[in-house]
């Protein structure tokens, strides 16, 4: 696997984790802190997608 695939997969997993955190936190009163912090994985996803989409510098 190359770097772009690995970072792309990590980015997708971070988005899925964020969605699951929001859904589970919304439906369960015992896990309401998940709804409060659902956005924590989003910066990781953005960074991973930026790295996966970056072009290699020549030189």
C-alpha cells in the first residue's frame, strides 16, 4: 500500500468514527459526551485527506 491509500483509509475511518460518535451519543443518555465531542476526529480526517491528495514535489 502506498501513502495515499493509507491516509485515505484513515481519513474515511475518522469520518465514520465521528458519525458513529454523534449517533450513539444522541441516542444514549449515558453516552451523551460522545455527542459533545463528535467533531474531535474531523481535524484528523481533514489532515489525512490533505496528505492523501497532495502531490509529490519534484526536485
